[in-house]
């Protein structure tokens, strides 16, 4: 019974993350985001955006010297953070 509940919760999390990723992609017209986009999405300044992107659990990918955040990973991060705040 517990396995079934965990599977359902994971499925719901995946669906919510995909929906959030789609919303962000459509709103900003991108499938991945850079520092300036993170500033806009979270309404934060450059210093805080850099701190966020440097945090261990934030989903940043480095391509050469460029740092990007894929919309799907950002959606998953947002949904999982939202879920942990509600506990």
C-alpha cells in the first residue's frame, strides 16, 4: 500500500513539474534560462540570483563557461521546494 502511495506522489510531482516547466517556457519563450532570466522569474537581484544558482540543490548545467537552467529541471525544483514548504 505504501509503495502505491509513493508511486502516486512521484507521478503527481512529475506532472506538476512538467506543467510548471511548460508554463515557464511559454511565458519566457525559452526552454532553458540564464542568470538574467532567473532574476526575472524570481524577482530577485543579480547577487541573489548568483547565490541561488551557486547553491548545491539548484539545477544548473555548465556548458563551457555558460550556466543554464533547463526549464524541466527548474520546474521540478520549484515544485519540490513548494511541496517541502507545505509540510
